[in-house]
């Protein structure tokens, strides 16, 4: 059986070598092509009709991927251990994002839109930490029984302002919704606006 397979392999190689050493006859190829064009006129050289324009022009958005979130997670966790201002910062890796949550008692007083003075060094350290991370950053605030939409959006705006004062170069997106931490920062796997 092995001899038979070996023989077939040698024959295959022989015919491949013979075929590769041959020179194609260009005139014969043209004759065959013209004969086929006469017999099959639909395959001739008539111009194709331009494609019909779509019924509506939907805008498209080019998405550029940024740093891997696993890499950013390891970077953030390594820096938290070395920077005292980041002590107590919660880091949670989800399948679609990396969430950073300042401690609740440090972030905001009850009913207040501005962060507590103790939160300013942490927000400045977060801004410094994320200054060279090109991923899209979302500032998420929670709406609940004691927190209205207006208060949640005011808190998110204050966090964005504190990040910009801390040196964060991008423009974070503000998101308010039900449930979750009073304030959290979400890094997404796509590039941020203006970065």
C-alpha cells in the first residue's frame, strides 16, 4: 500500500513539473475566448448597469479598537497598590468593560451634586492614571429613590470636570441610569472621542 501511494505521489509530482515547464499559447487562449464570447453573448463586453442607489443613506460610524481591557485591568490594579490616593478604588472587569468605582463614602454626600473634598485627590489620580489610555471613558451615575435624574447628571458633570482638572485629555461620555454605584467610570474596548 505504501509503495502504491509513493508511486502516485511521484506521478503527481511529475505531471506538476511538466505542467509548470510548459509555456501557455497566448494566441490559442485568445481564440478560445473569442469563440466563447460569440457563442455566449451575455458574457461579452457589454457594460454593466450602475448599481441602483440605496433608498436611504444611513450614516456609518467607524469604530477603532483601543487597548485590550485585560491589559488595562492589570495596569490599573498594579498602580492602585502603589498610589495611596487610589486606596479603596473598586476595580471590576466585566466582559464588555472595565469599571472603576470610588468608595461610596468618599464620592458624594447625601443629596450633594459636588464630590466630597476627600474624592478630589482620588479623581485627580484616576485622571492621571487614565491620561494615556485611549479607550472610551463613560462616567456612570445611578438614579434611585433618593437620587433624581438632575442630581445624577450634575454629579456626572462634576466628576468629568474633576477629571479634566486632573489632566484627563479626552471627553468622557456621561451616562445616568437606574441601579449600580453612585458613580463609576467605565472603560470600553473602543477608542474615545477626540483621542
